[in-house]
């Protein structure tokens, strides 16, 4: 019988429990402690038999580095208990934005992270809306799930267009537009690689009087979404609602986006709730659970 273990955050346990209830795979109690010197300690208590598959549920924010270490330690622990294969469910994949060398001397961080996870014994990774197509760096099998089609169905509301804040994100707006049978477009964004400063170049598409759904993968400082919202409202949009996969909730980001004029702020529950009354969460564990089930079914065949 496969088992589910979970990372150190309360949210990991909640996600694990939602997945466990949905697919009928039991959870193995997982202990997390921090030694006085700051090092992490994990222990998977019983419940795992030699030759079983194990699913580790461990999202990677907040406490990114600690979360990453906890995934590595859990993989090593269950491998040591004789797990036949181990999948990591990490709805938010850490370091995915440093996906290439922008300035000479930088690492491809996501490559380093995915290789480290594989060397700890993981053979499969399930994540949600990874920033860019980088899962080929993982030496095993890996999948990035689309939360947006599911979210678009779940959120209700009437929209005329789905908008991506930059050209690279157009695929996200396309998926939403397809689901809602509306049109889509994108803004032109530039980010200064040294200062991090963002500028948005308005394009010529017509948004006057339209109800827009602005779609992005990550909302961190809220700078991208706030500037995009302002640009769209300044171009005459009647209303801008925002939908993101990963709401990091960096300090001040929610207020920044709301004060830019966004009417709704909708996020998937890939990360712990930020505790702000205006954020609407969509539970995407049904999408994740199907992917876990698919992996387990594949193991049987
Ligand atoms: C960048 O390419 C991403 O897709 C997001 O637009 C970006 O990471 C959001 O970051 P922030 O909220 O800090 O602007």
C-alpha cells in the first residue's frame, strides 16, 4: 500500500490530508524538529513497508531553503526504509525563476535544485505551473500541472478577456480564455536585471469598457501585477481581476495589488494562506490528486 508523508509546514500536512482523503492513500506520521544548532531533523514513523511507493508532499515556500532540505531528508529517510519509488509533490517549485544564466557568473538554480532532489532518491516530481519549462533538468520523470483551466471553471464571474502581464506568460491566458470562451492578449513587460525594476509597455489592443482577468504564475512583491493592473485600468478597462497560481504574499504585496485597482485577487492553494480577507483561494488538490493517482497507477502497470 503506498503512503503519503509530508513536509514541515502545517500547509504540507493539510495538502497531504486533502490528497490522502481524495485518493484513499494513507498518510504516515511524519515528525519534524529543529536541533538547537538550527539543523533540521525528520522522522517518518512506521507505516512504510519495503517495496511500497511513497509520495512526499512538500511545497517550497515560505522557508524555502528549509523546505528544500526537508524534502531531501524525507526522500533519504523513506529510501532507507525500502520505498520502491518516491514521488515529490511540490506544488510550488523553489528557485524556478532563476531558470537560466541572466548575468555571467550566475547558476541555473532550478537545475541545481532538481538534480539535488533526484540524487536524494526521488524518481518523480509533480509540481504546479512551474515558472518555465525546466523540468527536463530533473533526471527522472516530472510533470507541471495546469491549475488555470480548473480555476477558471471554479471562480465564477463574467470576463471579456484573459490577459498575461508579459509575452512569455501568454500560454496561461490562452488556457483561461479557452476555458471561458473569451479572447486573450498580453502586455509587454521589461525587468531590469540589475535593479529588478519592472516597466510595462502598453500594447494597442482594446480594453476600454472590458472586464479583464489578469493571469500570472507567481505573485511575489506584486510589482508585476500592480503595474499591469494600472496600465489596463489607465487604458479604460472597466474592471481588472487577478488570478495567480502561487501567491507568495511578500510583505505589502497584497495591499500594493489591491491599491492598484484590482477588484478580485484569486490564488490556488499551492502555498499557505496569507491570512488576508480579500484573497480568494481555489483548492487545486483535485488536479494534484489525479496526477498522484496517475503516477501510482503507472507503477502498477
Ligand atoms: C516573472 O516572470 C513571473 O512570471 C512573475 O510575473 C513575477 O515573478 C512576479 O513577481 P513580482 O510579484 O515580484 O513582480
